[in-house]
C-alpha cells in the first residue's frame, strides 16, 4: 500500500491540469509541463485535485502509484511556484557571471568554462560567488546544478570549489609537522 499515492494532489489557483489520453499536462504561470503515464496507473482529475490509482495489485503497480503521484505533485508545484537551487563558489579568483545565454565560470583552470543555459532554466548571479538556478522542472533544475557543481566539486582540505548553499563540506585535517 503506497503511503504517498493515496493522497490526492491539490491544484492551486492559477494552475490547470488536464488529461490528454495517457499524458498529464499542467499549465501555470511558469510554463507547461507534461508527464506520460505508465500502464500501471490511472489518473482522475476532479474538484481541484488529481488522484492517482493503481490498475492492479502487483508490486510494479504499487511502486508506480507513489512515483506517479510524486511526479504530478512536482509538476504542479513547478508550474505554480517553481524550483530554485542556490550555489556558492569558494576559492581565490573563483567567480561566475552570466553573459548572454552562457554561464561563464572561472574555477582556477587555465581557461574559462562556458556553460550554455538550457531552455526552461534561468541562471542569475547576484554576486560573483553566488549562482541561482531556477526553473519549473524539478529534474532539470537539479541536473543543471549538478553539472555546474561537477566542473569543480568542493575539495575536503580548504573547501574550494562549487557547492550547494545548504551543503556541509566534511573537512580533513592537513599535514602535521
């Protein structure tokens, strides 16, 4: 029995959710997202709520029940309020800036790194050491933030690199004399 799947997804004002065949479409102020349903679940839309029901009682249907409910909940939240990942850059001379449709990173390499900003994602830099990744698709926001972090992950001795704002870096002790 899914503990997540049995609760319906509330649809806030300003968001429209529609079922087109086996595709759930959510529209809001942040754009439009689509989700193709698997054969193991059914979706019902009524009274500003989206309910997900399993088609069978096998293990796959029960797992897809909770997963589908979570994905629809993330879609509704994404088109209404959106998702944000805040990142920080630590290190002497390390900085970031948005130039046109590229994020330009200086991370201690002999060259600057130009990261093309994908469609549906907004990247802003309030300070040269702060990056904010915003978008409607939760998966895409997380993927873009992970790709930026992978250019120079924080190292454990001085903590230099790109990290999430809420990330704790486990520090190691250096050499002893």
